[in-house]
C-alpha cells in the first residue's frame, strides 16, 4: 500500500531544488540538488521530524490541507 502524502513543499534556492514531502506515517523526504556538477542533482534524503528546522516545518504546515493540518502538526511535533 502506498503512503499518502500529507504535504508537499517545492522550493528552489539559486536554481537548485529544495523540496520536502511529508507522508501520513511521519516520513519526510527531502529531494534536493546540492550543486550543478555531475552527482549533485536529484538527491534524496529521508528525515525525521526532529531533524527539521522550524522554517521547514512551517513550509510544510502552510501547504497542508485544512483537513490534514492537525495530523501534520502532530507528526511534526508542533
């Protein structure tokens, strides 16, 4: 069974991807580009809510639907 996405926050910094996805089981995936050289694109890292800075948590809460906001706050320890 596929996990349901609670929030997806796409962003770019200096033309490089910096996207976060929060799933209903509390998993957070960070899809990002580190640099423009070979090996620096399309990187992926799995994170825990405790690993996220407050600005990232805010980004995720801001894009969460009203029906999922309480779940997102719980998953992100807010």
